[in-house]
C-alpha cells in the first residue's frame, strides 16, 4: 500500500503558511459569489441584483423572488452541502487509510446506502425524496459499522489495510445483492436508475433542513479531529508513538465520514468524484496538514459541485444534465491533468 | 512509503526450484505450490462435473463423464444437453475466471496496490460506455455488434490510460490515478445513458454490464481458448519480471530490468486478458480483484506460483458462481457477475479473519 505521493510533494502552491488563511478567505468569498451566480442562472435567467434582493429584502409578491427563495436557494445550498461533505469525507478517508484511491466508496458507505435504498424501493414501492434520504443514511451507517467490525477482527485491530480491504469486499458483496434486485425487478430498476445518477433537481427546503444539521455536525467534528487525522496520516506507528489513541480517533473520524457521506447521498444520490478528486487538489495547494486540508476541501468541494450543477443547467437548456454526470465531465479532465503533472 | 506486504514476506524458507537440464530455464516455487495447485485442480475438476450434471434436466456424474467422452449413455438426450448446452457455458465460465484472475494478478503486481483490478485499466468502463452509448444513440441497434464495440472500447480505454499516464516514462501511481479518474467518468456516463434509454433497453444493457454467460456457444469457447492460449503462456514467462517490478521502480531499475518495456508488455497482457472476457460475457467484476488475493494467501507473493494458483482460483470461482447462478432461483437464473461476488466475498472475509489471528 502506498502513501499518496501528492501529499509527499514538498512544493506546494501557497508557500509560507501565513498565506493559507488568506487563501481560504479568498476561496470562501469566491464560493459565495459562485453561489449567487448559480442562483441567477437557470431555465430563466434572473439578474444578480434581483438574487441579492430576494435574499436580503424578500418580497413574496414578486415571481422572481419566489423562484429564488423556494427553488434555487435550497438547491444551491444542497449542492454546497454535498460538495463540502463529500470532499471532507474523502479527505478523511485518504488520510486514515493512506491510500490515494480511498474515497467514501471504499468504506462501503455508498454501497450500503444504495443497497438500503434499493431494498426499500423494492419492498415498499415508490418513496418520497426524504424516504430515500433516511434509507440512505441508515444504510451508510450500518455499512460503516459492519466494515469496521469486519476490519478489526483478529490481531492488530483495525489497520488501514484490513479496513480498506473489508470496505471493498463489503461494497462488492452488497452491490451484488443490489444488482440482483435490479436485474430481477424492472419496476425498482426504473426508479433507481434516475436516483443513481446523482442529481440536485427538485431538492427543496425539506431535505436541506433535514440533512443540513447532519452534514454540519459532520463538518464540525471533522475540523475538531483534524490534528489527530494529520498525525494518523503520518503512519500508524508514528501516531501510536506520539501517544495517540488511534483506535478512538479512527472510530470518531469514521462517524464523521458516515454523517458527511451518508447525508450527501441522502440529498443527491451517490455522487462520485468530489470525494476522490478534491482532496488530491487541495493537498497540492496546502501540503499535508489536515487542519488546512479539511477546510480547504470543504470550500473547494462546494465550489466544484456548484460549478458542475450550474453548468448542467446551462449547457443543454431547457433540459438538465444531472450533477453527477457534470461532475465527472468537469472533474475527470482536471483530475487527469493533476495526476499527469503533479505526480512524479 | 510503507513497504508492500509482498516484500515483507519475501525471504521465506522452503522453496522448490525446478531447472531444465539443457535450457537456461528455471522456476522457483514456494514450497506450498505443488500441494495447493494439485488440490485446486482436483476441486476444480469435481466442480466441473457437478456443474455439468446439475440443471433442470439432471444427469448422473458418471453419465456426464461418459457424455463428455462421447460415449453412449442410458439416455440419448444426455449427449445434446451436456455437449450442446452445458459444456460450452461452463468451459467459458472457467476460462473467463482464469483470464480475469491472471489479469488482476498482473495489475496488482504492477501497481503494487491491493485495491487494483482490471477495471483500473478502464476495461469495463470503456466497453460499457461504447456499448451502452451505442444502444442510446443508434437508431436501430444491432446486438451482434456488441462484442466488437466492447473489445474496441476496452482496448481503447486501456491505451488512453497508458498514454495519459506516460510522461518521460510511466509511473504506477499516475496509472492508478488516471485509471480511477477515467473509470469514474465512464461510470457516470453509463448511468446517464441508462436514464436516457427505454426501460427495456436499459435493463438489457444493465444485465450486459453485470456480466452473463447465458446462451454461450462453442464459437465463443474457441475464441476464448485461442486468446488464452497466446496470452497466458506469455504471462507465465514474465512472472519473474512481475516479482522485480513489485520491488519498486528504483530497485527494479538498479537490478537491470527493462522497466518500461516490461511494464508496457504486462499492461498489454492484463488489458488483453480482461478485454476478451468483456467481449464474450460482459463486465464481470470481482473475480479479477479477489482471486489474486486468495491465491496470495494460499501460496505467498512470488509470482511464478502465484499466477498458476490465481488462474485456478479464478476458474474455480467462476465455475462455482455459474452453478450457483443457475441454482439459487431456478428455473430463473442470476447473472454470473452477481453470484461471483456473493460467493467470493465471504470466503475472502474468512481468509482476512484467519490471517488476522
């Protein structure tokens, strides 16, 4: 198993660490501007000043204000939430497992969520959006617990290698059952194929208000653990040598990953790429200290999802390309560029 | 960088060395290899006979052997059922398993990453994107083109990934990252295409993507045999190079290996082995990932014995998975891609547990 070579790269774009807070601030300002711009674009374009007005001086009698407040605002918030959530979850996973391929998918979390949702749809028939959410997050939680239990049997406890392997096996095992249901039941398949793509279309205040606190707790918890995660990312032995209770930190970090990834899957379906790509990008910018990686990842993830969602609404108007697909289109070339030029 | 597990275990007492008397040819095998290989071969043979005898129309094992040999049995239908229907599909499953397993062992060896599988070379996603995209955009799609599209897509994806990873030499980490990037791009495209298709077509495509050996023919068996006959011996010849590459680029270079050449040839072999399985049966996951792991637990990390054992494990896994996919919901059947994971995963978890103790 290899450590991520990107993180070992000593050259980083923002040199002295004094500049890191400034960079984060700039990124956050950019994110807010991006969110506003995203709200201005859609089936009908709305001027950016109207967007600002709709938020700060809301007038329910104006149609444009109504659209912004009830449709576009919750949607961009949902996008920012899943972006931040998935990126931070991915960064934690890569730090804990010391594997550049790690993302929430690797702990079996996406597979567990998908299985719960598919099983629910199969047994119960159609579901409201929130139903998908509840199933997804419970599936994700169950998956992580099982993977953790599976990965920590035997001597040595939950080492990164065993955890990763356990996660991959669990993911493949549950996906097989998911596939079996989908192959045998065309009704479930028909509903699920639209959920699987990963989309923000029609995400309103209800789901944002339900999942918002979950993702927020996950983000906060992750930030509080960032120092310990940095230590663990240096290696299990070093962390133990420094007197850290690695098992506890690992378990807590896993809880944060469940909250973040589970909440995100609940909002938009299994959206890939953010959790994989953003941590690599961020490490190039700010080195290997997770106290900086995590906040940068949150902001960058939110920016990427907002950008992808906005593009998805624009390129094929009046049709929409789901955010999951746009993310792959935007993220893959960038990721490949990164791998090509920044990896020895 | 932590030391790969395989290197830590390397100096292990008890090797069997085979030397040819005249030729400059020698093979060094782990002491466990002969017994393990013999056991696997016997189990595999039993599984094959059992699998052919099972079905809606049951045939006694002894009659199976007679029918395979072309001898008369008590029932004239036996010959048709065994040689016409069951044997081609079961042999195909066996060879697909062997090919995927060898492909997986190579890619895990080259990248030195435990999570690598043939999908990393874009085989499945390349084939899937082309086939499902063709279904989506062609006015009247012709299923006879699927195998060719799959082959082109699989090899093209592998070529693109290798080319993109090349920058004054290849690097396994770049290869992994770019492979993952392109694979997830492919995955996103496929799920998008699936939402665009009619329900019937989408489900057909989905079954194909899962992998199935339903309705296999002797011509597919011959095709597969031809490819395996060329690619597998080449792979065994390069086993030693895999051991060297597994030490890391720097050490491999200083040991005098022609790093780039060997890596290119091995990647080509891995891609070819996996691509041919995609063309005959669709994208069967898991076997390529798990078989090398199981084999490594059985005979250790040295690739000469490992490859041999991996091929047998992969073949056995798919033969058993095929039997299970016909059995669990008979008279219907599950795609073999589904049962492979359901059977392989628990066994691997058991091995993980056993070693951990």
